[in-house]
C-alpha cells in the first residue's frame, strides 16, 4: 500500500479508550495514534485545527496526513470500482454516492479507478455539514505513486443532478472536484 489514511485519528466524540478509563488529553491521543501505527513508515500525523487541509506526499515521505474522523450514520453506498473504460462495475453504488454528494449528506464515500494492471487509485471523500469535504486520493500508476489530500466545498448540487440525468455519465469525474478555498479541521462538524 502506497499511502496511509488514518480515518479514525480524531475521535473526540468517541468514549475514552485508555486502560484506566480516564479521558485522553490531546497529547495522549497524539502519542497513541503515533504508536498504534507501529514502527514502520509512513506515520500518520494529524494536522493542526487551524491549518488549511491541502497536502501532497511522495511515496518516500515519512509522514502522511491524518484526517479527522468522518461523520457517522450515512447509508452505505458500497464502493464503486471503475475499470479502464471508466465504466463502474456497480452502477447502483456510483449513483448512490453521487446522490449523497448532491444532497450534501455527511459521511464517507469511496471509489477506486483501476485498469487492474498498470494503475490503481482509491479516492475517499469525507463530507461534513454545509457541504464541506476532504478528498484523499492515493495509489500508484505505471511510473509513480501519489498520496494527495485537498479540501473545500462540494460542487453545486445541480452539477451532481446533471450527472445523474446524463445518458452516459462519467461517474468518476462527477464524484471528484471540490471548489473554494481549503478548509481547516476547526470548520468541520458532523450532525448531532
């Protein structure tokens, strides 16, 4: 695996997980996150609350982005896989993801683009309240590997609706692409 996505790094809403049952402090949690990954690179490092979420990592980087916990409770759409002609193996799953993005439904969605030989990239999109989102793409191609993270706002709902109405949609293209300035962890909230 080229990149590492630490989805459950920020679990401030989760019950304490210390042996003594006491609440974790921020430094305790950071120490546990670093040690839970083990001694082998890459190390998942959480970003500061006020730092814009936008990163590009090379395969040999020792540190990788550690995203905030995604919002829970979204209906699962499954994970569409797009082959080399961009056709989804599961049309229903692809449409479900696009509908959730159109409706700004908080949760985490993922899909994979692959030709099964030369390249494979997995994209996760974590959606938060107000349509704020983090898009994380990692994988490898014929000559290079990459791990990139960007944040912003989901595209206008009408763009997703237009994609769903298209007779021959490019589902993978419809799912990606955020607009606006990068957001910070402090801006991201989940429904209560």
